[in-house]
């Protein structure tokens, strides 16, 4: 472990730090990974679900 830390590149450290921050944010919000992916999909695509009647369209689904 100490040997790896001594020879770590800067981009490896930044990548590991960024991923740790992202997963820490997920944990802070109480999300699991599949739920976080689902929320990201809703934010990117929007609430529009084609071929469903309006009363069957769900918010954030």
C-alpha cells in the first residue's frame, strides 16, 4: 500500500477522489446505485414516457 501511494500518478488520485465523492454523495442522499442511475435517466430524458396514457405516467420513474 505504501509503495503504491509513493508511485501514484496525479490522474489516478483525482479519479479516485472524484469517484469517492460521487459515491459519498449517493450514500448521503440515501440512494443505491440502481436508484441513482434511474434518477439520472429521469433527469436526462424527462418525465415523458411515450405510448402510455397520461394517468399511467409516473413522476420520477
